[in-house]
């Protein structure tokens, strides 16, 4: 299995985008520190030729899309 660079930072970005896109953005003190990332509804899709060839995987959350390449991640906000 090939490791995607900066996957932790990308997950944080996806979570932040989901919070920004929601109708009620939580304040810093409103988020419980023990929330498990394993419970977040994130799915990753392999690029099968539908997107630019540099995109290896992508995920969507809260209206945002994150494209993962060999060198980083690109977030597209609604």
C-alpha cells in the first residue's frame, strides 16, 4: 500500500471545510477534544481517469472536495 504524504493535514482540512460549510460553524470551545476521527464519514475514491492524471485519490465533505496528488492536496471549496 502506498502512503499518501500529508494525509493527516488533509484530514484536518477536510474536517475544517465541513465545519465551514455547515449552517452552524462550531466555536473552538464547542468541539469535544475526544472526538474520534474514525467516526467521521470520510470516504476516499481512487481516481480512475475521471480527473486530472495527477490526482491519485479524492474525498468530499461538507460540499468541499480534496484532491490528493503525489506531492500534496488541493482543496476546492463550494
